[in-house]
C-alpha cells in the first residue's frame, strides 16, 4: 500500500461485525480466568494485556499503524515526544555511557540530553549537523552507544543528512536514531535511508489539531544488536527483573521495543492514554492530505517573505536557493513540512511588534498543526540555552519560527503583510 492508504488502513482491520473505527479501551486492567495465565504475561511468556501502564489495545493498534507507515517492525506510544526521545536513547544507554547528537535540535531535547541525562551519568557530545565525516569520526569513544538527529531541525528547519550519519554510526557498531516529527513518514521515511530507530512527537502533524500530547518510537528491526553484544548488554545479556530473560534471544527483531515496553514503560510509566491514542488515530487518517497543503502553503509564504524588503532572511528548504535544497530534494522530494524560519531587519522590538500585530496567526508554544502559529525560540522554546548554546544550535537571536497552517494561503499572506506594515509604524 502507498502511504496515503496506510494512513487509513494500517494497524487495525475490523473483522465481521466489529467496530469500523478503533475502539477506545479505556480500562486500567484486563480480566483473566486463571492466575497461571496472568503469570505468563508477567513473565513475557505470552503476549496480551494486563495493565495499561505497559500496553493497551488502542495504543498498540495506533503504534502498529505508525510503524507500518515508517517501514518498521514495531512501535510504542509514549505520553509525549520528549518521553519518546528519552526512552529511545535510555533504552540502550546507562550511567557511564556516551552518545552523539546533532546540536540543531529542539531546545527541550537539547536540555534533556545535555543537562538531565548528564545528571544520570550519560554524556552527550553535540555536533554541527554539517560536520565533516573526518571530524565526526573523532567524536566516537569506546562507550558511544548511538547518534541522534532530527530529519528537519527545530527551529532552524535544516535538513539532516541521514545517509551520511547512518553510514558512520554503523561503521562504529551503533544505531542512528532520528526524530522525524516535522517531515512525518508522508514526506520522509528515515529507515529507507539507513536509520535504525525513529521517534515522533505525535503532538504535532500526526495529531494535527493540537488536542493531544503524545509520542512514539518505531524500531526498524534492522540493527544487529547481537553483532555488537558487548556494547548493548541491556539487550544481549540476561535481565534479572525477568528471571534472566535475554531480549535478543527471546524476541529477535522485536528485542528493542519489547525491552522499552516491558522494562522502561513498566518502571517509568510514561504511557499515552487510550483516549489520546484515539485522537491520534483520527489525525493520522488525514495526515497525507494535510501535509501536502501544509507544504504548498509554506512555500507560498516563504516566497512572499523573500520578496519583502523588511525581511532579513528566510530559511525553507523548499526554496530553490536554500542551502539545504539539494538535501531536501533527496530526502523529501514531495515536500518538507509547513514550518519555516525567518528574521526581520531592525531591532528585536520591531520583531515583537510584528508578532503582536498578527491577527490570524497566533503566538503559541506549539508548532505543526492545522492553524498558523509562531514564536520566538530564543525567548520561548530555547530560553534555557546560553548565548553560546544558541549559537551552537544555529538559533539566531532574531529567528522567528513560523508554522503555516491549513488556511487559505492568501489569508496568511495578507495577515503577514498588514503586520509588516504595522511593525514599521
């Protein structure tokens, strides 16, 4: 099936007389006839449901749909995109380990990796996404466990060279983890370019309407954990909390997601609610249609901004003269996303006046949904970063992140035009 069809039909196929739409299994627990049956579930000897903190039928159906859309073998929903990124890395890292991440990532993820996980004894080296292969080679250590990047960087909207980073990661026997939130599997499927694990903040385009926070992890099933067993003891050696079970031996290609579910979700509990999973399912059904409109609208707005004297610069890889246009053509030939970045000439006060003068677009700590919104990352999402960290992440102090919605593009442009005029007054 093509991606448009997968958005509608993967994950759940009702049988004769069953509900057409995925049911919401709004239950904490599930009944069994015997103690032995439930015991086998707790020992991972049998698949099934016993407590929604670990698994839920609604969640699993939606996770299966996203996994199919990405071309992976299995997925796991989380309570947020931040939880997905944390679990994706923490599933293979522990105190004393090291990993590499692109510096051009969402501010919250940067803080998670550089501050919070450092307190847990896990060190992250941040690198420029345009780093040379030779320089990147020097960043690896014997205890390096993965590389992390974003397909389309937030908020700088650059394109990550997936194939380059995948090749280097695999030479060193570690997986590449990609946050594919902005591109979605409609416009890019990182697994096809060598990525091993994909994450999303489903809160964004996948939900599409700003109604439910959530995240997901998808495993490609392609990384050979056993071939690098000494690097990943959590997957390749017995787990004492499950009577000595070894995930790779017991579950094969499903080892990574099974460990994330049965160990991390069991202990940390960042599960997505079945109700939110249902909202996510509704959003996924229209994802392919919406992404085309988002991209068309964003390109029209980017071209308009480029034509205005008040605008200092515009970043959008769909523009032919953008520095990442060639990478966009390679990885996202159908379009990138609906988010662009730009800056106005003049003072920060002028930029604030422009933002406050918008009537259709709203200032919101959100991005990538049906309605046009914007924010100033240095003041909002990246506020915790120092000037040096902002520079390292490629976030200019004057950068405005503009998320183009599904409105008529002329209405969005007219709103920008009147706000530009107002900012000059």
